[in-house]
């Protein structure tokens, strides 16, 4: 995981990020499955952050599980 993810996200959120990134990496291997000139890595990171934001939100500078 990138240092920014490891340093800021709780362990469970890191797991969500990793699993979503890996799934997106596999799903978007073909450039035709991506929009525009976006790289496979960029798409995977966007998907991973989206997955984290479904369960977590940043409050007071810290990522907290949504209630």
C-alpha cells in the first residue's frame, strides 16, 4: 500500500483499499475498459478510495468508520 494510505487509514480501511485496488487492477487490465487515457494504476486507486469512502469518512483530520 502507498505510504499515505498506511499512515492515515485504520487497519480495516486499509484492507478495504487493498481488496478494491486488487479487484480493479484485474478488472481494468484492458485499456478499452478504461475511460480516456487513464492508467490502470490510476483507475485502481480511484476505485479503492471510492470503496473506502463508502464505509469511512474523514472527520477532524482522521478517518472514522461511518455510523
